[in-house]
C-alpha cells in the first residue's frame, strides 16, 4: 500500500506530461513538415511511439515511486521536475517550433538527466533500477533519430 499512492501520483503526472507534450506538438508526426523530412532508416512505425511511451511512463512511474519511498528528498523531486520540463519541451521545440537543433540539445539533456537517475540512485534501488532502462534506451534511440534529422535536413 505504501507503493500505490506515490505510483499513482507519478503515473498521473507522467501521463499528464505526455498529454501536455501532445498538445504542444502542433501537427506532430502527421503534419506536412515532419512527413517531408528525411528520416533515419531505423525510424520505427508510428504505432511504436505510442506503445513505447505507454510502457516507459508506467515503468518510470514505478521507478519514481520506489525511489521517492527510499529517498523522499528535494533533489529527487528537482531532478524529476527538470526531466518533466525537458520531456514536454522537446515536443514544443521539435514539432511546433521546428527547431531541430534546439530539440536535439533538449533531448541530450533529457537523456543525461535520466542517466543521472539511473547512476545516482542505483545503490538505493538495485534491481528496481531496471524500471528506468526503457526510458533511457528509448531516449538514446530518439536522440539518434533527432540527430539524423538535424544532419540530413
């Protein structure tokens, strides 16, 4: 029961971030601008993004709940807020403003923050740290996709 409340709170916040990010995407991946870009050959089909983000946010919410139970500190919450803002901001910078290089910098920073969670709190969470790996792996893939677009467009 100790886990359920923080898990639900982080779940609501994380899916809220996805919702806000979607609102800030303008036409998003269906828009003419994105459709006209030269995309990386390893760009997944559109449905993969939804499935990936759903899985990521469930796992990350569990990770954050376990971490916050173990370390209910200001630093943990500050890192979470920075991650939240960078996650939402990428959608605005990339899809809405079409600032591909700024979005690339944004996603690199986001990847570093998520990696910082993993490495900083690994000793606290041990095996539960696996819950943040889908997020980190996906960010590495997304960063490579963003980099490809920045270089080839």
